[in-house]
């Protein structure tokens, strides 16, 4: 079984990761996602795991591509998409989180009137992505320095879209960097957009809607469009692990 290990930290297997994910309060997580479209999972990574994961950024062989955001009008800063096989911690986290989020995703799709449903296991869902021509892995590490930011966007890479994603903050706000808040917006029908600044610390993860989510209204459920971005980093360096569950074309 694959294991994740850095000096001074015990080896962690995929079973360990799955147990950590299973121990979270998923009833409260589901309720918050229904209410707000996002939820914080506090302390998902230890500080040692944050440092170890951020340090992977310099290991170019682990990544399939390197994106300079300014070149594409995405903002400022850079990120790298992992290649397969993913590092064990990333692969284990992706599979364990998907298994818990798939029932929520199916319930959302039912409420929004979508016909598609998501299988219980992530390998089964990836097989569907690959059959649709989406075979490139999408987990990524993002790196921001002073003045860097990420424009509001959606992580859509093809027809296959899993409606939830996860970001793990690997740096400490107010210590490693200033500014750089995660910002989420929702566009409600016939109403002005609403924004939320998500309060997260080093090692915290946030689960949030990729593209749209259902909201209960007086006449039944309706859809709101979601976007996310990062405000300008005023000082220091900010590293984030992004966990997207559909692969890219």
C-alpha cells in the first residue's frame, strides 16, 4: 500500500487518510454546503503535512504542466498540475473525499434536475471522465507572491463536471503571507451577486461548489452560479493544494 512520509513524520497510508476523512462530521458538512455552498474542514492537514506538500512544488517531474496566470489573463501567480501517478497523500485524499462528497453531489444534481449521477468510488468516476476524453489529472499546487491574485473563475475542463472541489491552505495567514483571501461569489436569479470571504488557516480545507448549486426557494429549488478567486497577496508567499475531482480534456 502506498504511503506518504517525510522526515520526522510517521508514514501515512491511504487507510490512514480514509480514516481521517471518515472521522469528520459529514452531517454538519452536508448541511453547511446546502446552506452556504461551502464549508471549512479545520485542521485537515498537520503543519508538517502542509510543509511537505508545499515543498513538492520544486519537483518538476511530479507535474504535467506549469501555468503562469498573467499569460492567460487569469490573474497573477502560478500553479502546476500534478501528473499521474499522484503523490500518495494527494491520491489518497482525492479518493477519500470523493467517496464522502459523491452522495452530496448526487443529491444536488437531483435537486437541480440533472440526469447524471456519480458513482460511489472515484476510480469509477475517473473511468467515466477518461471515456469522455478527459484523461489529464487536475489536482494542482498554486503559488502566490506579493501582488499576485486569482480572478473569479470556475474549474471546468470538459463535459464531465463533479460539482464540488476542495482547497487546502498550506501557508499561515498573517505569518507566511498577508492578504490573499479566498473569495466565493454566487449569482442569484434576478438578484445582485453575493460574495463570501472564507476564513481558513494553515492546514484547513474548504469544500465549495465548482459551478452551480441548488438553493431552496419559496417555489422549490433553483440554481445559483458560483465562482471563486483569491484576492491580492500583500506580502509573503501563499501555497495552496487544489483538489478537483474531474479530470481534464
